[in-house]
């Protein structure tokens, strides 16, 4: 039901790494709660505060604003060890966390054996996905297979240990079939993870009631997506996707609120396109341009350090994302990375291998590697934009580029980011 408060979903509209962390950090200024609704430590949200850089994998980016409550919803797969490493590092760096972080009792536990299995499956696979190796696929498999363990299970050690033992035995059999060796480190890692159970229970909550009550009391909430629309399990480039629904509808399921409590959906797009991991990237640059923009934009994975492949802005994907997520606004990031380019191309449609023209994002992922994007050329602005704070102060060619992105995507541009700092953001309208 609609509430007195205001609930905004922030969702990635490409292959992740769109700069959601920065947008959440900027918007968190005006909210009371920030909650993650899916994914796990595969995410890497980079936020710059003054001269400091923070890379957050599981704790929502809103944590860097004092006083905001930060939640991990039932839709996440929680790596307990890594979660507390991140938590303790924030404490060490002086971030006040007392009473600020809560984890859903319904969230799935991602345990060390999930990571071993992730790597073993990937090593043995004929078609590699290029996963982050964080155990995401196996943890969601256990969830869907109704074999997973949840935060609430930590409250009953006897039942927990029985279920963990059964899970571990099953996973060991699979590892053996895959020809993967298991070292003694697994036992120690499992002990360490489960040993953190009490500590995790001390911050456990029910995110559905907590968020709903806050909204009914007139508070403002941000639901923070991880990865992007093209990595969504249903709507992305399957099978080269992550194992959760990254798109906006999942924000309700993944936190336990009703979909009618959501008031706005902000889609984050980079001013160009990047992808890390395997799978097609239709608007990929030529090799020289790829190298050039990767250097200009420091396009290396925040979680794995892998180089990201880069390409032109793809409005076929942006339109798909606008529809699937029901976007009410767009945040365009890293516009400044394009400052020196003389000409920019935007993919407006794809010529399919059979010669037909696709304006909607095709379901057949395999055909995407041989589509020919139809490009529209726009003149570059060849002027620095990093110091611009008002839309009217942007070079006219940069504004024309943003107007075209808005027109082709079908969602209004509401923010433009022109650098990594909090202050480097242009509100639009
Ligand atoms: P997984 O989520 O680790 O299973 O990886 C599946 C695919 O999603 C791989 O192509 C990863 O590179 C990609 N991926 C997962 N998380 C992120 C992210 O936060 N940013 C970009 N790509 C990601």
C-alpha cells in the first residue's frame, strides 16, 4: 500500500559497475534507511568521501552517512566472514556503526563451501561465466533447492550443525565429481564463519516490518540494487548473468515490503558501457578504443580487479532496462570520461544475423555476439566537465548527448555524475 514515506529503488541498467555506490551515497544524504535486496559479496560499490576511498561489498553504501540505518534484506546471500571483515574495517576507519546495521533473519548464509564449489564449477565448465568466485551461484542454488541455511537458523546450534554437516557432505561429493581438491582450510573457514553466528544474530532484524513501519511513519528509504539489469537472472544475457534478480521488482521481494510501497525507481547508467566476465557486449569498442577508454575511466573490477571490456552507450539495453525496471529517472555517471573524445557513437538498434532490425533487447543471448549495432554519431564536447555543477554550464554537445540518451532510453535524466567525489554531481530538473 502507498505510505506516508518515500521509497526509492536504485538499480543498475547495464552489466553492473554503473556507479550505483556513488549515486546511493549522494542520495543517502536525504534518507533514513538504505537496504540491499539481492546479491552478495560479488558486488563492489566504490565510494569516495573526501580523500578516502571505500569499497563496500555487502554493507549498503549509505553507511558512510552518519546515522542512516543500513539493512541487508532477505534476498541477499550473506558471506558472514567477509561481512564482519568489512564491518570491522569500517569501525577501524572511524565509521560509527552502533545500532546502524541490520541483517534480515531470512537472509541466506553463504558459507565457505559455496565459494569452493563456485570456483570448481567454473574451472570445469565448458561454457565459462567468468564469475567473481564469491560463491553466489551455489548459494542461490541451495536457496532455490530448499537446502539453504538462513540467519535465523544460527539461533538453533544443534539443528544448524546437522544441516551444515549434510550440506557439506553433499558439496564434498560434488567437488569430488568435479575433480576439485579440498584442503584442510575448509574446516577452519567453516568454524570461523559459524563462530560469528552469535555476533550476527545480535544485529538480526526483520527487514519487511522494519522498512514498512518506517515508511508508514513518513521516513525515506533507498533500496540499493547490486549488479545490473543485463546481469539479471531472467532479464539479462542468460546464462552470462548472476544468480539473482537484480531488477527493481526484486527490491520488494528481497526486503519484504509490498511492491506498492515503492514510489520511484532510479536507473543508473554509465555514459558508455562496460562489462566484466564472459558473455556478449554488442556495442564493444575496437581494441585500441577499448584500451583508451579503460585507461580514461579506470575500468577495473572493484571486487576482482579484472579489466572491464568497454563500449559505446547502448540504448537498446537502456530501453530494455527502462521498461523492465519501470524507471522514473536516470542517473548518468562518468560523463567526464568522454570529455576528450572527438565523436561519440550511440547504438540505437541491432541488425540481427538474419538481417532483421531489433529495437528490443533480444532474448537469444547467443545471437548477441554476432549482432551489428546500428550507430548514431554525435559530436564530442572536448572540454573538461569535472568542475561543472549546473546542467546549463555543461558544453552544449554534452547536453545534446544527454538529451539523446534520455530520448532513446525513454526515462528522464535526473542526475549526471562528472567525477568520483560526492560534490561532482549535477542535479537535473
Ligand atoms: P557471480 O555473480 O559471481 O556469479 O558472477 C556472474 C557474472 O556477473 C560474471 O560475469 C561477473 O563478472 C558478473 N558480476 C557479478 N557481480 C558483479 C558486479 O558487481 N559488477 C559487475 N559484474 C558483476
